[in-house]
């Protein structure tokens, strides 16, 4: 299992399988990280943007290590992943996705994008 974090004002969390499937996504306040249950042996990834140092420190205080992943552009990728999982309905189907605003926070999908990016680089290193 991979657990990816998109740090910022809100903390996006994505639980992702090694095959790249999103098992669960959450958007929490950074303070809630201390109580978040994480699977034993999970690979933990943290986006390297704003707030990453605080997330790394919070995980370290729990005895957990994390790998930093380049997160530039993952907010936009997260929006695309959100709309792939939740296609617009009604007249919104005809509006270009770039002009739509998701009705919910998509920080969890940005964390998912971080996990997918890491998996893609992992695969490239193998091949």
C-alpha cells in the first residue's frame, strides 16, 4: 500500500495500491495527521511543496519515514483525476473541464497524482 500526502492549507491523503488504484482519499486538517491510521509497511510519499516539512516532521514523530516527490502541477492533475472519477452531469458535460470548478476539495486527488507520479518514476527506473 502507498499512502501519499499533498500538504498545504488542507492535507490531501490518498491510499493507493501498488497497481495504482485509489483505495481511499481524504482531505483533513494538518493537525489531524497525528491521529490518522496508516497501514503497517506502507510506502509513504509527501509532495515537496508548501507544508511538506511539517508533514515530514509529524510523520517522523511517529517513527515513520517518507519520500519526497515533486508535486509541481499535481493540483491540476488532481482536478483531472477528480473529473475522471466524477464526470460532470447535465449541462456541465458540455462545459470544458478547465472552466469547471469541482464542488468539493480535491486535495485527495492531488495526493493521488503524487502517488501515480511516484509509481511512474518507479516503473521507469526498472525498465
